[in-house]
C-alpha cells in the first residue's frame, strides 16, 4: 500500500493572517504619507479633524475588506478541510455540499472534491463487496477439494472404497481445481480491466477474424462497416469480444453478427447472436459480479462484468438491447476515431 506523502511540519501563517497583514500594510501607506508631510514638511501642529476622520474611514474599510476576504476564502476552505477529515474517518454523511462556498473557484474545488470522495467511497464499497464474493466463490471449490482429499486419505483398509468411488473423488478434485484456475484467470482479467491501459486502435475486421479462428463453433458474420477502427488496444478488444462470443456460445448460439456505425462523436457496435437469450428477470443482473445461470456448468458470472469494466476504463459502455428466444443483442458505445 502506497503511503501518503507527508507535508513537512513547520510554522505557516494562516490565510486570514496574511489577508489582514497585507491590507493593513496597504492602509499604512497613506497614514505614513500624512504623518510625513505633517511632522517633517509642514510642521503645522496637530492633524485636522477631517484628516483623522479620513484615516478612520480607511481603517474601517480595510477591516471590512479583510473580513469579506476571510469570510469568502478562509471559512469555506476550513469547512472543506473539516469535511475531508470527517470523510477520512468513514463519515459517508459528510459527502454533502458546504453551507457557504464564497467564490466560484472554491465552489469548483468543492465540487471536484465531492465527486472524488463519492467515487472513492463507491470504490471502497465495491472492493468490500467484491472481496466477499471472491471469498464465497473460492470457498466452495476449496471445501469440496478438502472433503474429497480427506475421504481419500482416510480410506479404510478393512473396507476400502471401490475404484469407481476413488475415480469419482479424483474427478471432483480435478473439476474444482479447474474451476479455481478459471476464477483466478477471470480475476486477473478483472484486475487488468480496473487499471487504465495505454490507448490504442483496433480494426473490427481483425476482431472478426480472431473470433472466427478461436470460436469455430460460431459463424462470425460481418454485418457491415467492420473496417472501422475502435479506440481499444488489441489485447483489451480481444478480451471484450472473446467474452461476448463465449457467452453466446454457452447459450447455444451458432451465429454471431457484428455491426458498427459512427454516430457523431461516438461509435456504436452491435453484437447479436441466435442463442437461447436471457430471461426477462435476469436483465438487470447480468452485469453483476458472479451472477451466473450456468454455475453448475462451471460459469463464473464474471465475463460481462469484465467487459463493462474494460469498456468503462476506455470511455465506453455496454448495454443489453434485446433478448428473446431468437437471440440476444448487446450494444457497445465507444469514442469515435476520426
């Protein structure tokens, strides 16, 4: 864990002290001028009442200006500091607007701070929830492996298990090990998706060719405009479209069509298949981590989550357009490459 850099401890004047000192210094200039002409050049005796009144007015106005500057700068900045400390202690309720912003720049700074704090809190909640899901997903195959290994270890010589039983337990161990390996591979992909990668371009035509090579059970069809370039590095694009193709194949699809179309500053890509579709009740959950309707067949429920995270890190998005007995259509939106 990276340790936050520490500000070198030393005395620094507070902002209000600087404001008052600067304004009072500026105010002393006319005072010193009057004193100079009175005491040195004129030597005419006491100051006139009008001069004293003028200096008093200057003093009052200076203090008023100093108060206004303090009120519009120091107070909201101190409030923002207090809000930061409260959020650092875990106070989610502290993520709320300040009572007074003072200036446009302080308001902009506060809004940026609130946006960042909200993202950090959401990320913290996501990490906490994700860690709980990972622990649960890893615990099941580990428990199964441990139970099968203990049964094999404690095999009674007087009443030994049959070869069929032994093979059954060994097959369970191998299957659970493969599931763990798949989960770890998915976790690596997800970790890669959470980190921003170098920008790059990939031709959809190359993606279609790669999918045709890797998923021979699918007829990958060019539905038009596949010569377009998309704002994704080739490795990231490969992972995204491979996950979508794998989902289609697992749902019984034999055809996968890809079509792209520029839409102003965005590029829209539709991926359709002729699989069994997604049940209406699952539409809102398909992007949730570890949600899978194929858990018994080894599904991890992480594929679409990885796709969405990778697209988000490159300024893109994905949504489910339609799904039924005749197939499923996803829509990807990415920044358009001119």
